[in-house]
C-alpha cells in the first residue's frame, strides 16, 4: 500500500470518535423529541375533547357551514384576480357548476359567484324566465332575499331599494363559458347565507347551490361559522402557551384558531446553517407528525386529528430553554466533526506532499544519468532538514563521488596514451637504428607491433575525446540533405559504386554537424570493408510523418543470427581477417551509438535478402522542417 493511502487510512480511523459521539447524541435527541411529540399529541386530544364538550353544551354552536375569509385589495369589477387566495365552495348539478367565494372586507360582506351556464336566457319579458342568481341572507333583524337577473356586462342597479334590507353593489361579467357575479353588501352581521344559480331553458329549469336535501328547488341557508366571539374566547383560554390550535373545515379553511406561539425569538445567529445540519443529523420523522422549522430557527411539531369534515391541528413549539440545549448539543457535535475533518485534511495534505517529495526524488534518481552519459547530482529536497532531506544529501554525496570516479575513467585513456607515447618513441627509434645492423624480417615485425600499439592508443584517445566532446558540443539546426550531398562527393573518390537517395527539399534536424559527419564516416568505413569489387553502398534520407530516417546499405554481408553478440558494444568486431591489413578494436559502431543517443535518435541494423546485405537505420525522433 502506498504511503499516502496508509496516512489516509490513519486519518479515517480518527472518524470513530465523532461518529461515536454522533450516535450517542442522536439517541438522546431521539428520546427527547419523542417525549415532546407525545406531550403535543396528548395536548391536541385534550383540546379536541374540550371543543366537543362545548359544542354539546351549546346547540347554537356549529363548526360546519360558511367560513368567510378576509380579503384585501377588493375591486368590484367582475374579475376573480382579487380572490386568488380564497378557497371556493363548489356545487354541481348535472352539467352545471357553481363556484362561490365569500369574504369580509372592512365592514362589508363580499361574494363572487362563478357559473358555467353558457346558455344566455335574458330576453324574456318575465324575469322568472331568465337566468338569474338568488342570494339569501339572515341577521338579527330578519331574512333578506336578493334576485340578480342575467344582463349585459356592467354594474347592477337595485330595482327597488328598501330600508329594511342591507344595500348592495354588484357587477355582472359575461365569460365565454358562463358568467361571474361580484356583490358587495353594506353589512357583515349575517349569521346565515344561502345562494343558488337558476339555469332557465325552454325545456327545463335547473337550480344549483345550497338546496334542501329533500328538494331540488328549495333554497337552504347555511350558518356562518367562525363568528362566535364567546366560543373564540373559550378556544383562546384552553390553548396552552407555545401552541397554535386550529379548527379547519374539509377544504382547509380556518374556522377557529388560537395562536400562542412566541414571536421575535432567535435561537442562534448561525441558525441559517445550523437548522439544515440539525435536520440532516438528528431529524426524526414519523407517519403521524411532522417537525417544522421557522425562519427564526425555532423548531416545532405539528399534529392533525380529522373527524368527519372537521380537522383539529396543533403546532407545538419547543420552549426557548429546550431550543438552546439542542443548539448547544448540535454546536458541540458540529465542532467535533469540523475538528476531525480539519485533521483529516491536514493528514491528507501532508501525505500528498510527502508522497510528492518521495516521487520527485525517485524520478530524479531514474534520470540521474542522461543519454550523453552525464550525471545530474542535484536532488530535490536537499535543503530540507527532515529525513528526506538527509536522504537527498546522501544521494548527492554518493553521486558526486561517482562522477569523480567516472571522470577519472574517462581521462584514463588519454593519460595512458600520453604516458605511453614516450617509451614507444624510444622503442621506435631503437628499432630504426637496429634495422641497419640486424635482420630486416625481425625488425619489420617489431615495427608492425609498435604500429598496432600506437593504433590502439589512438583509438582509446579518440573514444575519450568523443565522450568529452558530447558533453561540450552545443546543438543547432542544420540541413541533413546538404550534409549528405557534401559527404557523398568525398566518398565517391574511393567508393565508385555509391548510390544516394534524398529529398530535394530541406530537412532540418537539431544537433551537431561534426558529430553527424563523424557518425556517417564510421558507418561508411564499416560498409566499405564488407563489399566485394562489384558490390555497392546506398545512402538515403527519408521523411516519414514526424520521423527522419537516415539509412546506409551495403551488399555482400550478413549479421549473425539472433542471440549473438551486440555489434554496437565496444570491442566487438565482425570483420574478416582478410578485409584489411589494419587492426580494428570494434569501437566504430560503439561510437556511432553514442552519437545517436546524444541526438535522441535510435539506431538499428538489419539483414536484407533482396539484395543480400545489411542496412543501418538511424531514426531521429524530433525535427524542424
């Protein structure tokens, strides 16, 4: 396992502490919340029983009937936009639909009646034969009946104003599919309301609205509930503090309510973030209750009991002391989690930095020796005072010693050559003097031996000088085709059967002209030694996509089978003894390989069958054209 993963695993183990604390806090919070839920549910059952007892003791009290709702920005224009927040009473009979919305505005009772009666019957001489709306109202003084005939768009005028009936203002609005009647009465002290729409046609008369159950024509008045002040006071008296008790009808209209929830309290200045965290960590949901959270951060529980068309709803708010206790527990838990997460992030960052430092050191070690043979001893983190810094400085010290020893080996050839030149000169001069007095045959052999020894020393010196040149020679862009043309002219003087193939366009590579020329000279010298009198050599330069291929082919020779020696190693020679009178140490192709690596090029040698021969291919990886 990698080091960064080991540190990460160690950091994850530190999560056991906050997780254990969270489980314990959640258990305490669950028990605390369940106790609050049970107390709130018991309170709602008690309030419901009290309401039922008050209804049984007073026959005049009712909860089912008409519930006028407060309405603001009312305009008498036949438009239902003002009523968008008001729930309508819906009545249906066959295909007729009647929607009625009732509200209170200042001291006035307002109504909007929407019918889908699209058959316009308003031209009859007798008013009872026309489509019309009937509204019946009852207050302490008596019963009042209003009949609104269908007419064109506009205000309705009272036919016969009476001092006994409350005045009204009405507006009739025709729609594409029906009509809307909007009415405003100059009083709101009505305890019963009835209404109906009459759809009069040639064949029948259909009445839709508040009708008697046993009659399709008789209007029924429904009680106006939610207006009894004594009952409202009783609801207020029985509602506990920190609770909101509501009695609603089947369409969620509030019949009576008593709101004793606290206002102006703030549980915490950080409630905007504490509340969602608390809900996520500790929220307990069940099928018969629902916790809610106000904008000020106060939490509460809501219970609903439905009996028939009436529902009893209670919202219980936690006391301020309980809220503060929960906030303290939550803040403690969040703080613990935050500290552990911070430690985890610190562990993770430290592990990533440590792994990055070790990886950089490993990468530097892998590239300490480049293709040219130079040692890069500078290691990352060598100035650090920790163990990695000590390791980096130790590696640099070791590499410094290696570089000094490598330099000693590089200079060894030239030193040997320098030291051996003087005794060789003495031997040579002595042999020259003895040649005049001794047998020429033995003296000739001695001279040949000194020549071979001098050749070996020259080869070793050339190899040492080339490695030094590779370290010091800069690179530049030059035309490889022009270099081949120039070299081919000099080769043709001693290689008559020389063929060249190259592009007419300029091919630029980045490198050293002298080193490339030296490399080609070595390959040409190697190829010349293997061809017969009728053999030939081919030099070609090709450009293949993003590669440049330099090929030198010679006939009349073959490389050993696979598994043999590497011809590019030093001191390896495959020349036949009869190929030349000179001595060959096998350093030519080794020098070619060093020059290729210096130019980031790959070299390979392959046999060919038709024609039979060997081809050397040098592939340059990068070029500029």
